C-alpha cells in the first residue's frame, strides 16, 4: 500500500495546480458569467410575464369593449324595431282613419242618394196622381162624350 501511496503522491501534487485553476475558473464563471446570466434571465422572465399580463389585460379590455358594442348594437336594433313598430302602428292608424273617412263619405253619399230618390219618388207620385186625374178625365171623355162633361163639372163643384 505504501507503494501505491508513493505513486499517487506525485500525481496528487501535479493535480493541485489543476484543481486550483478549476476552482478559479468556477469562481470566475459564477461571478463573470453565471450571475449576470441569471440576472438577465430573471429580467427576461419578468418582462415576459409583464407582457403576458399586459396582453391578458388588453384581451380583457377588448372583451369588455366587444360586450359594450354588442350591448349598444342590441339597443340600437331594439330602437330600430320600436321605431318600425311605431311607424307600422301609425300607418295602421292612418289607414283606419282613411277607411273611416271613406266609409263616412260613402254613408253620406248613400244617404244623399236615398234622400234624392225619396224626393224624386214623391215628385213622381204627385205627378202620377195629377196625371191619373187628367187620364181619368180623358177616359171619361172618351167613353162618355157628353155625360162625362156633366160629371166632370159636377165633380169639380
């Protein structure tokens, strides 16, 4: 075993400067490269998370605006439908009033025509009655030429 230790002694002594250099390199790596690299990665992660948060806030704001626009659109459509319904009601009311006016005018014309017919019928009835007296006198004259005159004269007294 002594022999093995004696053979290892020069190897160990020769590796001491390599170990020291390795430790210096590890320390230099930590201070020069690793610490700034971790710092940059942390900053990058923070920026990425900030961007993600901003993006999700922007998405939430866009969703809110979409909902607001949808509500406004629904309200506008409802207003349009109400206005259309009011126009239809106004048109129906106007049509009904026009129909009522036309019906009333037709009733008045029918009544005027009926009155005119009644008046004309009365006039014609009177003419027929007057004509019937004249006709009766003419018939009597034709049937009874002499006695008709005396009957007529007696009838007029």
